[in-house]
């Protein structure tokens, strides 16, 4: 399995990188990358996965965090992790959420994602 994620280097340059199933068949990082990309995706933006994404632009215009859609995304991806928690970061200027996951192999990751 493979997915693509956009990363920013120390100089601010952005590039797409491929994330694939590892040699042991573990797809944890593929699903984590897909989750983060889904949080950055606009609702209806993908022609193949129109049900995925967050209406972030509309939320910014209305000045309301897209909590409902973030909750729906959390429910869509919860089966791919042992534990998945997405919480709002109150101190951020833009709608930002803390994504905390525990993979089935026990490895945990935490990252703030601006939507």
C-alpha cells in the first residue's frame, strides 16, 4: 500500500514524499499519513474520495472550528489504530488539531496539524 504526503524542509520548501507499507507488512505510517492529508484536504476536493476532508475555508470565514468534520474524520480512521485522539489546540491562530495515535505495535506519535 502507498500514499503520498507533503512535507516542508527547514528552508520552507515543500515536496511530496511516498509512504509505503514496510517490509514487515505494517501499514501504520501509511494510515497516519493518509489521516494527516485528509485533515488538510478540502471537503469534496478529491474526485475519488469526496466524503473525506474538512471544510476549513468555510470554517475560517464563519470563524467556527470544523470540530464536527474533524470528529467524523476521527471516526473514519479509528479502526486503523489502537488509539486515535484528535483534539483542538485552543492557543493556535488558525484551526489546529493535535493528532495523537498509538499503532497496533505500541508505537505512539503526536503532531499538531493545521487544517
